[in-house]
């Protein structure tokens, strides 16, 4: 797999659990939470979706052959900016794995767009506080 293919796959999978709008080759559109996607054939599944008429649909599964476009409706979480903020508190102890969607602090604390997912203790609590402050500023 080429670097470009890996980056495309990472971009597509970064849309998981985000609100997206999908248009199909026959002109229909659906919006909802992207809960599953096969990057090889673009088959995808939306939950709590709506069609272009506003009709609510619990689940929509679309064949990749009919997917024309996928639009991200939510602004993506800025992991790079969070890593920069953490670097101010933990100098030289922050590693950003942007393609994988996480940050590692002090080689033991893992942070994603959902907060601290691995690690305990005072340092992990401090990382979580930085994350919460960062998230609240971005929402404002």
C-alpha cells in the first residue's frame, strides 16, 4: 500500500463516529453518524440518519458503488494543537501519532479526542485537565 493510500485510509477512518453527509450516484443524500466503513470498497453504515427529505432512519447501509461523496459535517478534533498545548506542560515528553489518532505523554499516558484512555495517577489527571480545558475552549 502506498503512502497516499495509507493517508486516504487514515482520513476515511478518522470520520468514524462523526456526523457526515453522503451523496449517492443517483442524487440522494443521507446524513448521520458514520459507524462503519470498508475503505477497500467504500461500503458504509450510518446510524441515526436522515434522508434528504428529513425522514429519520435508524440505520442506513450504502453499497460503495453508489457512494459519490462523503462530507464531514463536524470539524475534526485538532490533535496537533492539543499536543502543542501538552508540550507546554510536559516539555519533551509528548509524542503525537496523528495518523493513528492519539498522543502519548511520558511514554505511558495515551490521549485521544475523547480524553485520557490509558494511564493513571497525578500525571494522567493533569493531562486530562489540560484536555478538558482545551476541549472547552474549542467548543466556545
